[in-house]
């Protein structure tokens, strides 16, 4: 039913465009007609063709280790999808510090072949929590605060077992990023945790923690409509210096900090996760990825680059002979495998092993 409605809409809209085009061609010189044709072609091209059923079918014909599905309505534009991607890397400066060893790390021979932080620390309810960033380019804030919350729970043996405020990080750390508009830097988020600290804060429309998230989530409603489609990017919120969620929390004394902030060498990503908890990882997103459903993701041959994205790494394993990382995305539970995905491990697929970040909680 939804597909038929979309098809009708596209046909009607195309007819409308053609009528407008024909009206103006009668009144234009030839060179203007050429320009109009070019502009119309660009417009149609910029529609997110990679969300179409035919593109998903093409992926499933080509991909051998994963399956695709339609996670977003076909009518959404490329710009709306790119709005979900906001992870940036510092340019012109070396990645520093890079953590390569720790006295608490296990030996290579002791690393398990399979690991899931949700099982290892089953008392930490935040680990499997799938966040929804909404119409905001702050994936970097969701991934880092989520990983920090998990690590706090691990370090305190469950005494601190709640989400950390992505709201405060997004709109109060000016060096980290640019609110909802441009994106941000995961490493600077950890540096903010170290130097300033951050309060607790639950999901949208809750009073959990000191400063809950105030950006509405993007969800697919019963009619198959994405609630963020056609909506402008969330305006940047004012940085608040008080609790507005659970008023029993103390803003001034309720900031949690890390001892450090670091990049991880690809060889110790598993060791650091095993010792301290989930980490942040940045990936290059291609247009096939947005259609992920299950299996171990690997970029298909002709997929086009869309932007940088930041997610949370919670485990690893092997599926049908393919090594993988287990990740938690921030596009809600309707996306992918209930909000999670697997990506190939050991080959730096989409840059996943290029610049992971983390920090150890100060407790």
C-alpha cells in the first residue's frame, strides 16, 4: 500500500514538473532550455535513488556476507540522509595520543574469539541501549557519551548505571563540534570528559538524569512516513547550566570525568574494550550501508561515499568465516538489526580501525 502511494506521488510530481517545464520552454531561448534540462536532471539525481527497492535488490544480488532492506522511505533526499552523518577527523595534526599498551591488558593469547559487552556486563543496561539522534548531525556525541556511560557502569560495578548527557556535550562543548549543524570530533568529546566532565541525561521526552536529550527522534510511523523527512535540521539549543530532567540531581557536583582521552591502535581495540568497556569508532558511510539489515557489512563495488559517521563498538566475533565488529548505531531501533550492525574486522573496512577513541573513567 505504501509503495503504491509513493509511486503515485512520484508520477504526479513528475507530471507536474513536466508541465511547468513545457510552459516555460515556450517563453525561453534555446540556451535557457538546455540549462533547465540540466537543472531538472540534477534535481532528480539528487533524490536518494539508493533508498529505492531496485537498489536494495541490486545490493542483495551482489553482497555475499550481508543482507539489505529498505530502512528509509524512498522519497527522502540524499541531503536528509547525509544529515545523519557528522563525524569529523582533525586535519593537519597527528592522531595523539595513541594508546598501544596498558598494564591491565590481557595477552594476545587470552583474547576471546567472541565477545559481546552486553553479556560480559549484563548488569549495565546502557550497553545495549540504541539511541536516536533525530534530525541532528551529532552522531559523534551519541557514540561517545554512550561509550562513556558504559565504561562508567563497568568501572563502578553498576553503581553508575544510566545514560550520559548527549545534550550537554552537543550544545555546550564548542570545541567538540557545531551543535546539530555541521558535525564534530569524537576525540574532542573525550577531551571534554577529561577536562570538564559531563552530567547524566536520558532519552528524549523523559526526565531521566540531569539533562535528557531534547532533539526529537526520527521514526517511521504507521503510515511509513519518516517523522524527520521534510523537517529542517534541529536548531542549536542553548547550553544550560542546570538540571531540567530529574531535579534531584545536582548539576555542579554531578559531572563525571575521565582520566584521559586517547586514540586506539588497531591492535589493541579488543584489549581496551575487554578491560574498560565499549569504545567509539568512526566509519566512512557509503550509500549501500544505509540499507543494512543483517550479516557482516562490506562495501559493495559501486557504492558511493556519503560521509563520516561515529558509532559505538561493543564486541566482535566471526560469522560464516568472516571476522566482524559488533556496533551500535544511533538511528533508532527501526534501522538495521534492531539498531545494531556488524562490519568486517581486520581489513579496516570503511576506516573502522583507523581512528577509534576512548577514555578511562575517573572513579
